[in-house]
């Protein structure tokens, strides 16, 4: 099963709250989470604003030329290697399990780990993000954006992968 050169995205957006240092309030962001498996060991994670108008527009529907430009930009970013927050390493484990890991400093040492499983013959990932050992993003399903969504969708049961 091949998962390299695939980009995955959640269907359900993730709500994030950021503390406003100036006024002490919170700012809410609604984001899509992406994972891009570059090669046999490198992975990139990033977020983008949730598209309220057409949240499922991307799955299997991105024009080929636009998609090639997007992949080229992702590849260049990883090849430059100057983004330790987004670029990490992954390992394939037994029983279609996958573990991804990012280590960086952002006011404190951060270890971000994704533990999950590979589904749909490599076209979906389901797993949980842990930040310094604590659940950061509960269990979600990430689908290959270059394929139409399966019918039925994989259930998101919000159980964390252990």
C-alpha cells in the first residue's frame, strides 16, 4: 500500500482558540487540517481556513493544473527543509498503523505526535494528535484530497488512538 506523495485533509473542521496577548481575550479560528506524505520518511502538517461556502469542494475536484502547482509548492517547501514546525518524520508500524512526529521550539519544547491507522488502501488516515503527551486534536479521519470521498464515510467516533 503506497501513501507517499498523497495529501490528506479532514472533512470536519477543527476549532482553535488563540489567546490575545494584548487584550487577554480569545480568538476563534475554524481550520482544515492537512497532512502531506512526501516520501518514505517525511511528512508535513499544516492548517488552512475552513471554506464555509464549499467545504467538500477539494476532494477529487481540484483541476489538474492547479493541483500540480500545489504539489510542486509543497515539495519545494519540504526540500528546502526550513520549516521545522510543519515538517516531521513518520514511521509505518505493524497492522497498517502509522506514527508521525514533529519536534520544535515555540516558547517551549513541543513534541507533536500523530498516532493512527491507514485505511481505504492508503487513501485515508484516522488518528489522534498528541502535544507533549496530551491529546491535542481528538481522533479524526483525513481523506486523500485527490480522490472522491467514499460512500459511506468512515465514522469519526472521537475515540483517541492509544
